[in-house]
């Protein structure tokens, strides 16, 4: 399987090649390309098929390829650190406050603000069974322009780890995704939807051996 991605802006490549798979672990947040240079294409070869960019089906390997980001960054042998979030605090046993980095945008140009983040968390709690089961009865509400308060039904000290789990909460534009689903368009067309915030944007997918 080949995946062609182009950088949204000039970035350092943080992970290199194994004999079978190229892992592009580029970690940043931000808006569209601002450099004057023409975009370049990075072709990634995988040992498995990626049929489309559906966030509920295929986002969980996106962080390795640089087109998906997470709220928290998994750290080897330690607690996760902020990624798309600037801070994550736990002011009371049932309350977590998530504060976003400044100027985070989806690839479609929409700003990722507190309202969009609350919308995403609520959407994932309802549609990702594993995430919903990990935080039963949890609610998310925007409590500032770049802030969301996550309220849980019981103490959940594992929240930082859930937010660093690519299978739980990939960062994407939930409203744009739902509009796309409602339109009845082919899932393959998600390639053009610009749902994610990653440094790389996927241009094409193919199954060439």
C-alpha cells in the first residue's frame, strides 16, 4: 500500500525508515503552508491497506504518518505530555480542564477552538465504543475560547493516557465529518475533506505493490 502525503509546511522528519515501512512522525500544530517553496511529496509504503481517511475507521495509524495529531503525546516509559493541548489539569476528582495551543487549525482551514474540541470529544464519546466505555457518563463543554472542561461520572486518573491513545481520540473536525457522512459522498472522497490537523496532508492512496 502506498500513501502519498505532502507537508503543510516545512518540518523536521522525526522518524525514518524500516525495511518495510516508512514512519513519518512529524509533530506540530498549525495552519496552512506559509513557506514560499513548492510542496514536496513523501511516499509512504505500508504492509497493510489504508482504504480511506475515515476518522472512526482509519485514523489510528495517522499519527505515525504525520497527518493525524493527538491531544496528548505518548511518551516512552512515562506520563503523556501535551501535544495539541497546551495544558491538561485536574482541578477536582471529576473535572479535567483542557487548554488548546494557540492557532491550531484543521487542514480545511477551520480553527480548532474550545467549541470544536468539545464537539469532537462529545462525538467520540458517542461513536467510539471503547472511548465511551472508558469514560461512561462523561460530558465535555467549551468553557473558554480555547478551553474545554471534561466532567466524568467517577474519578478517571487515566484521562491523560486516553487522550494520548490514537484509537481513542484522534484530532479531527467532527462537524465536517458528520456533514460529509450526511451528504452520502463516497468515503474515498474524505481525502479532500481536510479533517485533520497534522503537518502532512494525504494526497493519494493506492494499492500498488
